[in-house]
C-alpha cells in the first residue's frame, strides 16, 4: 500500500507532523512545569517567547490536519478500486484491524485540537496569559493521541493486503453476523428516527434556556445518534434502496458527494456545542458557540430530512 501516491503523501506529512510534534511536546512539558508569569527571570522570558512559537506550530498542525482528514477519506475511498471486494471506504477500513480504531482516533483528535484552539485564543485575550499552563497541559495529552494516530496510519496501510478479499459495505452494515452494527437491525427503524428528532429538540431546548452543560451534553448525544440514524435510516433514503446502509458511499460522486456536506455540518455543529465547555473555561463569548452549533446542526437536520421526507412526498411510501 505504501506505493500508492496518496498514501505516500499522507505518510510523508505524518513524518513532518511527528517532527514538529516532538519539538512541541518537549517545550510544552518544560513550559507546563516551569511557567511562572510573575517571575522576571531570563528563563521566564524565554518561555514566553517559546510559548508563542510553539502555539503557532500547534495551530498550523491543526489547520493542516483538518484538510488532511478529508484527504485521508478520499484516499481510502480511492483504494477501494484496487482492493478485491471493497466497494467503498468501508471495505478498505475493514481490510485492516487498525481501520476502525484509526478512524475514531482521527475524529477524536480533530475535536481535541479544536478544543485546544478555543483555549489558545482565550489565553491570548489576557495580558497575564492565565491559561498558558492549561493549554500546554492539554496539548501534552492531545499530542500523544496524535502520535498514536500517526503510528496507526503506518500500521493500517502496512497491514492492508490488496490480494486479500475484503468485505463490501452491504455485508458490513447489515444484520449479518460479521456486521459492525448487526445488533441494531433487530430494533424497529422508526425508533431511530424518533430518537434523532427528540435529541435535536433537547438540543434546541438547551439552546433556548442557555444551559451550557445541557447543551454540550445534548451535542454529544446528537453526534452519536446522528451517525447511528444516518446509517440505519437516512442513508437508505439518499440511496433510495432499503438494504443499503453504508455511511461511506454517500461520499462518492454518484451521490453528488453529499456525505462530505453532511459530515462537515454535523462535526462543526457538535464541535461548537461541545466546545462551549472550553469557552466557559476561558471566559469566551458563549453566544457565538450557541449560534454556530445550532446553525450547523439545523442544516444537517434539514439535509437528512429533505431526503427522508422528500422520498415519502414523491412516492407516498416509506422505505
């Protein structure tokens, strides 16, 4: 798999990230344990200069990781053309035992780094840099997750055997014994729809009441329920096929790349909702987090509802 040009690009960038992460982690640990803003020593002066440099490096690593995640999805989708049996990204991810853990870790790291960005910009608002130790302490934790992600990148691509037959998404997302979510197919699908809209209503109520913790918690549940309901119900209306539950095929050209829009709106909406906790920590303006979260989550809801309700209005039946 290392001979694939897109894979080589990902691994090359991983090497670069690893180099800068090692430097950032070294100085972050030093700053975290020795930072004293009240001190007038030369050491503290050096720490203040280094903190700005390291923060800039971390910030740009995050801004590069975001498009690289989309490129990763695009790459594994392209690999499905050369792996026997794989019809989309699902088959490629299943072709390696590291696939699912890596995908989950990549998503988690985007949220962690986004959370770090919130703390960073909150810290810059104060002359005494009161959240410097907090943001570097948080980065020490997040940095090790990024290193783990890089390791899994290498392990996943190294373990994929193009000559080995992979399972297609129809097998992976079904009630078959080898399915990821086979147990969910024993539940009446209408309950997923009800739970999805109830979760959004809960989120909206928390927005109206400006209950920070309720809103953040509702966003966590909305993220989980949205992904499950997309797989179990809403994706079938995008495909207009009741047996097709794949959450990856919607990323393909045949479906106008609608999956990218869905996931971007969902992840942005839930990020700002969950990030409200970070805004509280650094005493940032919470209104923008409430508004952005509700806007992006509502757009996601409208898109999936468009396919879901639109199909019924056109055909007069549910799938």
